[in-house]
């Protein structure tokens, strides 16, 4: 397809349908070089019609708006359950872990059945309520300002507590994962407390369903090189998973 306007129309239609496109796929389908496709994507990005990633592009509509946790909880429930079960197998006796807020993290908390003592530090009120009846789990509920959309706490009181802690593992949820931009969330204060959690943990484990790949939240949490392990479902884009593994990030598909 040599006509520039037709190529641009096709690219935008694919973005509308799938949310992202790959340079290699477009090159093969449109019968032009990858260099030509990259030029097309650069032009469309300059017109604010998409944003480019490494070897791909995403639609601007993939930037995520904030939703209440009760709404998010009903989305991708089977995938979150499978991710939670896989994550629970990483727990060891006497672990000191941080669990961030989010629906996948709540599903993870619901799967924890510790027979030997672990300590859980969390910003999520729902996570604390899920775990508080287990006698083998010591819970440290971070305090601060209640963020109602996530039913979790934010602010400098919680951040100050995290500065004095050192934990084995952080289980983190995200609103978006972008190969170039990194991990993101939809709230600035949430991003800040997530950054403090990362600083307090030795190993960073991201729990996220495949819908978050190729998307961006409003606020950046960190670059991908900060994380060690991602647990997601098998619908995650294969080319992104491959690139993550090339960057020595462990990926578990469930």
C-alpha cells in the first residue's frame, strides 16, 4: 500500500480496534519497509494521533483514567484470580512483604493462607481487612489521607513509615506498562507512595493482567529496570514479554 493517506488510515483503524500496532506487522501487511512505517508513526505522533513505543505504537485513548476500585474489581476477574494464585506461591515463612493497593493485589491477599508467620505492610484498607482474621499474619496498616477511589492511604505519613522499613518483597499493581515509559498509575499521590514502596523492598514483583500492556497512566511510577518479576496472563503481547525477558525481567504467564 504505497499511498501515504491510505497507510495512515489503516494504521489508525488498527489502533482503534486493537489499542496498539507493531511496526513489523504493519510492514508485512502494508508491503512497505519498517523504515517507512516508522516514518508514518512519527508523523502521526507529531499530529497527536498516537504515541510511539519500542517497535510499536499505542492509541492516545490508551491513557487510563482513574476508576473506583469497586468498578475495577469486576474487570478481568478470572485473569486476576490466576495471577493471585501464582503470586501466593512466592511467599515464604517469615517474609516481610509490602502489598500495594489495587484489585489484583486484593485478589492476591484473598489467596494468602499463611500457616507460618509473615508480616504484611499495606496501604490498602481492603487488603488489611482481607488478612486481619489470619492469626499467622502480622499487619502494618499504613496511615494517612484516604484515597477513596482505591480505598487506600496516601500522603507523607505513610511515606515516612516506609522510609524506616526494609522488606523482602513488594507486590505492586499498575494501571499501565510501557516498554519505553515504564510503570504508571492514574494518580500522582499513588505514584509517590509506590516509589517509596520500591525503595523499601529488595525484590519488586508486579501483578497485572494483560489489559495494562501498551498503556499509560497519568503518573509514572518507575522505569522497567527497577522491577524483577512480572506475573500476568497469557494474553499479554508476546513481543513485549520477549523484550522484557531480554532485559532480564522474570515473567510468569498464567
